[in-house]
C-alpha cells in the first residue's frame, strides 16, 4: 500500500516556493510553519542562525501550515505573507510576522505592509478577497501529505527532521545529511 | 525528544513536558509495516496523565483490514446517539484517542478538522471516539472549534474500543488508533500510533486513495 516511506516530503522545492539561498546549495531545508504558533516563533531565529552558519551551503524554503481553527490569525497572516510575496517582499513580511506574533489581526497586518513598503491598497484588497487562500491551502495539503502533524515541521533535503529544533541539533542533522549526500 | 525551545505563552497548557519517546508505529495493511518515529512538536504540551509506560505499543490487537467493523451506538450529545450503521454508504474514519484535552490528540483532531473538506471528497466522514463523557466532549469541541462529531465511549466504559481491540485496560482509555471503514462496513485499514504521537493525516489519505483506485479497478472489471 505504501510505496513511499512516511516522513518524506512529497512536493519537492520548486519555482512556486519562497526560497532563500542558492538553488545549487548542497542541502535544502523546508519548514512548514504557522505565524501564530509560538514554537515556530521560537524556531525563527534558529533558522536565521543556521543560515548564517551554513551560508551558501543551505537553501531554505518556507511553506504555510496554519492550524486555523485553533489559531485565529494564522490563516490571515499566511495570506499576508503571500500578498507581500506578490509585491516581491515575502521575506520581509515573513520576518515581520514572526517578530510580531502577538499582533496579527487585519489592522496590524496592514500596518506591517506599510512598514515593509508595500502598495498598501493592493495588499489590503487582496487580503480582504483572500486572493492567496488557495496558495496557502496548497502548502497546507502538501504538508498533510508529507505527514506534517504539527508545527514547526522541518524537512532536511526531503526527510523529516525528527529531533528537537534547537540550533545544535539542527546544525548537526543538516551537516550529517550534507555528508551523506556528498558520499 | 522535547524541543529546547519553549517560548513563553500565556496559555498555561503550553508548558513543556515529558512526552512519549519515539516509538515505532504499527500498521496493519496487507501485512506491511511502516516505521515512523515520534514527532513531538505540538502546540499544547502537557504531561500525559496516567499514560503508563510512555509511548508503549504492545503487539497490536487492533482489528486488521478485512474485518467486519463491529457496530456500535454511542452518544455524541446528551440527547443524540450515533450508530456506525448510520454511515452505511459512506466511508468513515474512526479516530480513537485517549482523552479530550490531552495535548497530542488536540492537535490530531485539529489536523483532521482542517482537512475535513478534502476527506469528504473521498465520500468519507471522520468521527473521534474517547471514553470522555458527552459534556466533556461538548466543551472540548467548542474550545477547539471542532466540526467533527466526538463519540462518548463512556458506559460501559471503553466497550467500543475493546471491540476494536484498542483499549488500554491498565490505563482506562483507548490507544491512539485509526480505522478506515468502507461503504459496506468493512475495515479497510487500521493503524495504531504511539500513545503520545499525533499520527497526522497522510496515512488516512493514502488509504482513501487506495480505496478509490481499488473501486475504480473493480468498476472497470465489472
């Protein structure tokens, strides 16, 4: 029945993803996250530290996994990141959202759009019309099919990271995977 | 397996804890078995009260694929009962879980709740079953905004869980177990997860798609 092993990423990183780092980096890290989830908030600076440490050896992609029924503002925040992405500022909004997890209501999101330097009118209209809801849902379902069952869930080069997400554990796991891939 | 990153939150339920260690899951389908280690990154983390030896999964006694699903009638609200036979003609995912308010199943049901539209596309419904009483279920469902029925396997306690082979007698609650029952009332897939591990929904979707393709083949052959 199961052709594939559980805990593997079913949708590889592609042109549709928001990506940081070189396309030919030896290792790709994918995070499924929720802007309202406090654990994702805690993971945010750890991912940044990993990026600093590994430089061009790491490509990072973020996908949305908003548990909207328990996190009232998660879906809107994810759509806001996409709306910013449509104006070329996904990562600026991504950082802003994680740095302001306690205020993710519509008014706040519009405020962040202004801070980030977006066309605020377009941003607000797109949010109100849920233009990016299907895009967020695609991420969510690809996470479900990959066995994501909570947030944050990380995949290191396609394989789910099962350990804790503190800096040392993550760095070790990524380096081990790099060595495995190089061998 | 706990994360060291434990952010401060105002929710007292989000305290870090000792949770179940990684354990292999058991899958019963076509005699295959799959390994999956624990994933413990959940929103709400509290100790698994009375979980016994944590994460222990005995040789699975869960009814396997191919078995007739035992019928049952359970309360879902103080004045409403639900029977398995009510769902004949539909597929049903029975999600046994240890208890309302325990952190992992909270997320498990939240995940199923999120993907109900996709599950329904496969002519399937999801119901949760635990030994909690109906009033507890009502409060829990409201708190978590759950849109799937929660059945109360309350009196005699755990009787339905026993009939499916997933009752933990020494703990007084059920395993964290999933059963996919087809339109005719036959179990087509079953799965027992380590007690502290949210099994996610990928197994459910894989099993539903397998059923779809079997049905399509059968239709083509007929």
